[in-house]
């Protein structure tokens, strides 16, 4: 067969004696060692390998087509005024959504301030202090349930718990709704990365006379930091893109969160996600363009946060 | 165990050498289902007495483990770790240097103290762990098969180190290697495991000066074990 012959001569030096030797061996009933596509199982294996490659590429198509579409449609409006202006009213053109960017960052920040300490401290308990206790398994179960929690319910909950109580739509209400969605992600990934800390490192610290607190603060948390950071980034990315929970809690606003030098935290607050939702449904060209641009900016923000997190954690590990 | 001496624990696998050693600084308190009967006296105090804090015990009785286990931080911080635990503030760099010199590692790492402890070779990592353990100047150093993960040359260095360290510290070492016990230990304890009554019960067979134990063991068991007739 041509195929195997060419393999043969390619595999061996041009030294003619060696080729001679191989051929004479091949004449004797010697097992064939060359790879040949004629064998059914080689064919099967190559076919399957090829398929995994194809499917991998196919899986990336939606992601990249969305990105390309965003860059194409949203890129047109990209400019500094997007970041400095507030949204235009119905028949105006121009304008931007700087207030929505600030709003999103504020609310995600509030959510992270709540979810990260809670999630990590709870994870320390789950992984270190009472991994087999009833509390731990109950909490773990709840957290897993909560990861699949419909985000609109988080909004409804925060509406009932915060908006009705304070009597106003506000950034903290939105932040609380988002933190409900972030908490389980932070908690579960932090627990996993704490469990990955080698036992021998903990033993080393204990053997040197570290108290349990010192072991947690000085060994476990620093060592588990990269993993925990990844979890936080995932959670931030999810929260930044959520619309439903904000509809009931932060509503929307055409104004900056800082008005006349005063922080208007307890007012309805704009966010990129809600802005996209609102503007994509209106019949005005300018607003629709803004919605596309906002989508692009949102993706960029998430991307920047993610890359920043990766860099931070890599720095930590190298040190 | 006498101050300033090296005591070796030898015996077959599973006879409880490590467990016995870990009892000496209450590391076994972390093991589920561990129960301790008896007394361990350290400078006239029973370390298992109710009023004793295991954390304080471990600060005086340091430990080096079977697997080198440096922290994922710089070499310098690895050694300074114990000092910081004890809230030592003064001359940390000097103490770190002294500990690294004591562990015969200083010359190899003095130019790369900022590098990760995990970047060192296995033998260096183990010496780093010894440096870390002696940085806080404990009274006793427990070593649980400190050379079992190391090559012969690194083993040699650790053994030399142990003989140097016994000037200042009391050392208890668990080893699988009879020659090692012979080379470094002043006293040797031979332990054996009894499986006759179901389950595994480890017990102490003989505790003697190393030379006498190896040349003229009193117990038949010891004799057979040393000759390599069973393991």
C-alpha cells in the first residue's frame, strides 16, 4: 500500500542498509507497526478525534459570532461621549450611557461587598471547620440549589425585602438582588479551592504551632486565593449581565448616581443591562444603536475584570 | 529521651512509629477518633494535661514531615512564617539567615530568597522545612522519615545536618532505614506490630543505646529484624 510505504521511508534515515533490513524483516511474519488508516480501529479513533476538534470549533461559533456582531453593530457608536453623556430622550440623537456604566459598577460592587466575604467565610467553615457536619451539608445543598435559582426571583425577593421596606428603588436594592446570585458561585468555588490546598501544608503550619485562625489566614487563604478569585470573577461576570433582578430593584434612571456632588444612592439607578433591555425595544434608531454599544461595553467590562483577575492570581502564584 | 541526643524509631510499616512520634507534639489531636492514654512528659510537665494548650506545645516541639512541605510563598517568607506566628518582630532577617545556615541551605539560596519555596529541589525543600522548623528555636525537633522522599546524597546531607543540630536541639527521628538509625542515632527504639489478636497493635520491643541495640539486641525479634529476616 502506498500510504504505509511512504511512511516507512520517511521514518528511517536515507541509509539504504537500514531500509534493506526493515524490508527483510517485513517479509518475515513480523507485526506491522506502521500506522495505517485501513485498520478499522485506527480509522475509528482518527474519526472520533477529528469530531472532537470539529465540535470544539462549532461550540465557539456562537461566542464569536456574538462578539463580531457586537463589534460591528456596537462599534459604530463607540466613542468618549458614550462614557461621559447620559442617555438621550426619545427624538434626540447622540448621548451616551456613562451613568449606566457607573450604575452597573456600583451595584456589582455592592453585590461583591456582600457576597465575597460571606461566601469565602462560609466556604472556610464548609471546607475546614465542619466539613461533615449537618449544617455544612445543608448549606452546601442550598448553595447548589441557589446556583440554578431563576434570577427574576432574586429580583422579586429583593423587591419585597428592600424596595418595599425602604419605599424606593435603589442601587443597594439592586446590589442585594445581585449578591443573591453571586453568593452560591463564590461559596462553592471557594470551598473547592480551599479543599485543593494540600493537607501537608496545613500540617506544616499546625506543626509549627499555628492556631486554627493562623492556619486559615496565613496558609489556606493565600494558597487558595487564585481559585477563589476565579470564582469571584465568574460571579461578577454573571452579576454584571443580569437584567431581571434589576428591573424590580434598581429600575432605571437617566441621571448620574452622583448629582450636584451628592451621592444619590437611594434613587432609581441606571445599569447597562436594563438600558440594553429598554433601548432595544424602542423604535428609535439612535437608542437602538446605543443599546448595541452598551452591549459591547458590558462585554468589554466583564472581559477586563476577568483578565485583571487572571493577572492578579498569576502574580500571586509566581511569588 | 535525653536532651541533646538523637533518638531513632525503627520498625516495620504500620507499627505506629509515626503515630508515636506525632503524639509527642499532639499532632494526632487532629485525627478523628484519636484517643490518648498515658503521659508524655516534657520538662516535667505532662503535655496531655487538660490545662495544656496543644498549640503552645507545638511551638516548643517542632516537626519535620516525611514529604517536604514548604508553603507556596517565597523562601524567605517560609522561614519567617514561624517567627511571624510567634509575633517576633526584631531582626527577622538575621534569624532567617541563621536558620537557613543552620539547615545548611544558606549558600544555595542566599541570592534567591524571593523565589518560591516550591521552586527548590526535593532535598533543598526538605532542608528549607528544617530551617523553617528551627527558625523559632524549638527545644525538640521531631522528624518523621525526613529522608524517605530524598536521594542518597540529599539524605547524607540531612543526616550530617542532624548530627550538627543535636548540639542545640533534642531530636527524635522515625526512619525505615536501619543504616540511617545506626549512623545518626544515640538511642534507638525498635517497635513491632502484633497482628495475632486481630487488628494491628503496635508496641515497643526494645529501647537501647544504638550501638548495643544493633550489636547485641536483647530481644529475639530485634535480632531477626536487624538481620533482615522479616520486615
